[in-house]
């Protein structure tokens, strides 16, 4: 039997139409949209299926939307008897992972991530912060360039997402991010400005963490029933109190995704299933280790492929 990890996507995975097909086919799946809409006070299914895209992309909307689709997909896998040995999620996806691990109830998670999205968006005024993807460079080189840009501009810029070999996202003040992009180009790398509304996972978002801490203090968390690999440490966490602390730190700390995946590989995980919209994490997996066996679940076709394959290997 393989050792299985479920991976959950973060912001940017959303698209208009996500979850609609499975919701039409499965009452269990559809029930998650009903529960989320009740918790949020608006029709989440309508937003996910009809848009408009610009509204779905708003941080406070896309976070509960992606979580709802991810947890609904999770419910179909567990109903089929496919369960993970370990879970992890990229940024927002960590909350889907916490639901999967029994730490956080779905009914609590939906309003929590909406508030998280609001805090993150409001922590830095629009136009002040930005992010860029750096391609084709080692992490140490990117970190060194960030240090040069900070010195040159006197502004914050830091590594925010260490996704996979050759793909690192930096985050910070616009002037410093722009300087990083210039230095990367001069060094022979490639820099792509990201269409985001805040400098996520940078120290500029520390105020959002403070707001989140107050909200989290009122949300019941349980000890994890399944090991969770935390973004902040790239290590396992089970204790509810530690999970609460890490959730606060995560908002303004880099996501150590490549390290997290390598930790799971080192501990014997040999089958990864990306649970939720898009296939970004599956792409990262291939760049980390092309030999890894991976699937994703986001619609009827991908679910069918997993159910068929896991009948042979799970």
C-alpha cells in the first residue's frame, strides 16, 4: 500500500465554473456550497459558477471559495475510502488541510478564511505592495538579490513562496519588488510581476496576523488526527495550540513548499493527490521530483481517474 499525501491549493487556483459539474452530480458535494453560503450570507455557488471573475478574485471571496471546493472534493475521496496519511496545503490551502486533519470544522473554516482574506487585504493599502515570480534561479541567489534590493531602496522585499526548483515568489513594497526584478534580469533570470492586491507572506502583513490571532482565539481547534506539514516550518504539527500559533505566523512568513514536499518524500510518501481547483501543485511536484506519482481531483474526469487508479494502487 502506498503512503498517501493530500495537497490543497491556495490563492490563484480559483476559476469561474469550479465545482459546478461535481455539485450537479453529487448531493454530498453540493451540500458544502449550501453550508458555505449559509455561513457567508451570500450565494457562493453563484459566485463560483457565474462570476464575475473580478469579484471571485477578491481575496476575501476567493479564500472561502477555494476552501469550499477543496473540502467538497475531499468529501468525495473519503466517501470512496481514500484517506491520506499526511496532509499539507499551500498558504490558504493549509486551512483545507486542517479541515482534512480534523483540526478545524468546515463550518468554522469558511467564515475564518473570509476574515483572514479581509485582514490580509486591508493590512497594506492598495498599490503599496506587490509580488513577483522569479524563474530560473536558486533560492540563495534570490535571497541575496532581495537583500541588495532592500539596501538600495530601504523598503521591504522578501522571499514569500519557495515553491519548487526554479520558482520562487518575492513579496514586499512595490519599489523594492521592482528593483528585485531589475536585478534578476541583469543576473540572467526571469521575473514576472504577479497580479495580486497585497504583498502576501511578507513582514508587511504582520498586522493581518495580529487581527487573525484575535479571531482564532475564538475558534475551537482540535489536535490533528492526521499529521499536517506546516508552511512555516516544513515540519509536522499535531498539537492544536502549536497549530494556532503557526497559523498566525503563516500570514507574514514564507511558504516553504518545496521543503514540505521533500519532507514527505523523505518519510516515505509515494502518492500525492492534489485536492481542489487547478493543478498548480501537481506542476510543482513534477519540478521537485519527476518520478513522483501524483493525481488531482477537481472535476468528474479527474475524480474518476483517481478512483480508478486507487483501485489498483491504494
